[in-house]
């Protein structure tokens, strides 16, 4: 269960980072 939570948090961080880069470079 904990692994699943960690994966979802990590995925959210990755999405947020990409979104931030997208906003920054557009």
C-alpha cells in the first residue's frame, strides 16, 4: 500500500515539474 502511495506522489511531482517547465518555456 505504501509503495502505491509513493508512486502516485512521485507521479504527481513529475507532472507538476513538466507542467511548470511547459509554462516557463511557452
